[in-house]
C-alpha cells in the first residue's frame, strides 16, 4: 500500500476492475488486514501443508479493520427471501451487517451466521443483518428463507439472477467461484467470507474478518457511534482523503486549481480547463518500460462513482520528472472492463527515457471538462515480460495429450467449462511450427483479480472468430493435481506463480501475449483488455486475417 | 477338549473387551494412542443440506496415524472436509474461503489435529433429523492404523 506495485513483487497485485475502490483503494487498512485474516503474513503453512490460522490475537476486539476514509456502501439492490425488492440504500436509519454466502455451506457460513445471531441478540444497538447468496442457482427465495429462519427469521436473505449477483459481489469487492470438488453435498462455492458493517447513514465503516467471533461484532457495532467521522454531517457526502492504491501519490486537480497548474501548461491543445469533479485515477499497468507501452487507467470520483464511459474522452500528458525528455501529449481511448458496468481508458505511449515520470489524465465530455488528476509512475529499462518484438519464450504448456489432463481437462485447467481448443497445442509446438498464437495466463478458479472473469468469456468468443490462430490457456499458479482436479499449492501460504508464468515474467494475471508466425511477441496485454484490442492485435500479427 | 473350549472363550472375551475399549475412546485408557475429544456438532435444521461437526484428535503414540474417513447415524453421508483460504492476500479483496473434501489427514506421532470452524471439519450431509442444542449424536472417525473410534458429539449453538 505504500508504493506502486512493481514487477519485482509478483504477489502484490494491483487492485483493478470493478472491485470497489471504496473498499480497496480507500480502505487501505481494511484491505491490509483482510490479507492478515485470509492467509497474509501471519498465516503460515503448517507441516502438513495446510494453512495454519494466525494464533489468537491478544485482543481481537482491537484489531483495526475500520474503513478509512469512510465511503458510501456499494449498491445492494436484490430480491429478499419473500420475493420482495430490497435496496440497502432505502434501509437507512439502522446499521447493517452485510455478508455473502450460500445455503449449501456447512462450515464458514454457519460460523458467521451463529456469530452474528449471538451478536445481534446481545447488541444494544439494533442492527439489520443481510445475507447475500453467491449461489443463486441453488438459493432461491424459498431456500434462503428456510435456511435463515433457523438462525433468525429477521435476517434478510437476498438473491437474484446470476448477473445481478456477480454485479453486486463485484461492487462489494467480494469474490466467488464454483468448486466442483466431488462432494456428496454437490459443488462448493469459494467466496469472500468477511462481513461488512454499514452505518445508519449508509456508509461502509468496517470489515470484519471470518472467525472474529460474536464479541468483535458486538464491539464493532457499538463503536460505530463512538467513532465519529471527521466533519460528519447527516449525509454520506464526499470524504476526506482521496483513495489511491496503485497510484498512491495521485494528486487530484480540483476545479479551483491555479491557472498555472502543470495540466494547464502541458495539456494538449486547447483543453487547459479543469472540470469540477475530483478525479481519482488508478493506473492498473505495472510493467512500464522504455519504448511502446499500453497503459490502462480506471477513474472514479471520491464517492466511488465511475467516471470512465464511452462518451468521455481522456487526454493524457506525460512529463519526465528530470526533464530529460520532452513532455508527451496523447489521447486515450475507452474500453469496457465489464460491459455496462465498469470502464477504463487505455493510452498507447512511447517512453524515450527511464526513471520517474508524472502523468496527467484530463477527462472531458461534449458538455465540457469533467476533471483531471496527476499520477506518478516509473519507467524501467526492461520489464520482466518479453517486450514487443522479443522472441516468445519456448515453454511446454499443458495440453489434452498430457497424461494428467484427465478426460474433462480438469487436471490441467481450473476452468469449469474448458474449451479444448485452448489445450490443443503447446507453445513450443506452435513456435516450432511457425504458427501465430494467443497465449493467455490466468486461472479461472483462482484469479485474484476480477479482470479474469470477463476475459475467459471473451477469449472463447474471439477464438471462434479466428479459426486459423491457435489459442493457448495456461494456469499461472503452482498447483497440485488433487484427485484429478487442480488445487493451488499453498506451501508458502499463498498463491505462487509457476515456472511457466515465470518464464514469461508476468507480475499479475491475467496476461495475454499475441505471438506472430516468426515467434515474436506482437502485442501483450496486462490485466485489463478489451476484446476489440485483442482482435486488432491478432489481425495485425497475422497480416489482417479473419 | 473342554480346556481348549475354555481357552477359546477366554480369548473371545479378551478380544471383545479390547474392541470395546477402542470403541469408547472418549473414556479410553491412557494406553490408547489415538483419542478423540471435545467432539461437537453445530446445531442445524434437518432441511439444511449439510452441517458440520468438530473435534480434537490427539495421537499420543510413537507412530503417525491418519484420519481417513468418518460416519454417523445422524447423516446419510459423512465426509471430511477442509476449509482453505484461497487467492492472494495482497489481491484486491484478499481472497476467498473455499472447501475441499479430504481423503486422508495425517496426525503425527505425539501430535494433534483440531477439527474446527474455518479448518478441517466433519461434514454431515443429509441429516436424519434436526440437530437441536443439547442433543448428542454418534460420530465415528476412521483411522488408518487405529481403526474406527466412535464418540458422542454434543450439539451446540456455536
């Protein structure tokens, strides 16, 4: 949280996509501690390879997980267990505990539900409890009603369509994935197990870790009133310091910026005006080097409202801090990260010298300027990944022909619906055959970023359009084949990249490489990529085919 | 002939006593290498698809043993599962809690294994009836070397 993620720290993944910046970016403390709760530094591998939970904190009540600065709770608009519409925003006046789970969950969810049930019974302050299913396929309103009534009939259970649930979970920064683990109980759902505490004014105030126990819940609910918010009014209005994660020192340029601001000086022709909105940029690209780069940036306002839309233009300027190179002005273009839900701006830029640089993003609509912000970043000589024009490293990637692939390919992929085309050829075979290919590193089941879900769907559709191009999917993490299925090798207590990912030096997933018939990297995409960008790169690499 | 029959009978009785001792390990004699204590199940409606039970397994012996399965008259199917933290802790939302069935968990010589919420647990699938607070259910844990150990698990609210 103190410096931008650099390629040298492969486990520091930048926050991206529709993960709530309100939680992730603003709540640095909350996020940091979540890591602790879910296998961060104190969670160590025990001798038998399983994850050992951190020893009991001396005073768990005092473990700081408050969300600072305070931000409005993300949207929560779904259907309750009686089939009625529910909107958390219209339920203000009472604090709410919001957590996600599913009714076929025998261990984690009942533990939290029992903790919360006991806490609500003891709490001096009334609190609304909202349980959101992440398994809408099995959890309809009736199933939720039956399940929750065992704990407290007053608990609200929410369900919706698969799309609604995914959108809601994304907004809350909650991850979930189906695990077909062969249990007689049917598939399991892996999911973020923290509980979120929302105050009576609808602001996200605390994030309570799994296994905290009822005392912590009681304490945190009671302390809502005891923890006043600086400048607290009745409304959850704009908040103090700006959220910033990947670009911690990002400086929003407010409307009242003096006319001599760097933006005014360096801005592209005729757009020195700065709008009235505070723009909080997050640079999601971590590999930035001399030569051609593709930078991706998401933007939100302090209330975590999305600012990247198709009708918004983004002008970028880049200044070398040592002034060894002239400043660069270039327009970005819009892409959807998640169609209709979250967008980003991409800018193609060539950096002539390494070192410290400062970028400025200025957003504009046809009606006038929206706002602008500075963001610092570093340009390195060479990144760990092969640059454009470099030969693609020759690696043997798993194929259906591998003895451990299994009938359904579950021995080499965590994709629940694997597409055989992605496991037909190994990268070394394709390089030897001088065939162009698209190599994608990501883990459908264990990808820690929300950029993977859309990519998985999109890549299969793109593969349909380019029958002459080979597509290769590679799981980037060290995994063990457990009863015919891949499970992460948690020997270090967390996901680690495997040798295949290391051969390509990827610092994050997903990572896509487009390789031409000469075996050279024609394009690469880190983290966030639009389908049209991949299509264009394939056409360019294959001489315009398809 | 008569003497022989008596000897056989004695052997059977001795074997039965030994078997009984193994089965009631909650009150097992100190000589038992593997013991199961503090067994409990979380209260649950029979309509829930699955409930969890927990216990502490101690191996006082000089050789390792392993938990290889479980059964109970309280449920149609019983599996040993492990809840695991998934995902990179440095990632945006930290990670997820996932669950997987476990075929074998070793309990080292002189070691113990705690089955507890958020970790290893016994999954009771298809409850025969509600698990009400105050009830007890029978739980049999199968060990690779020691064989089955049956204990009473209290049903608790949490």
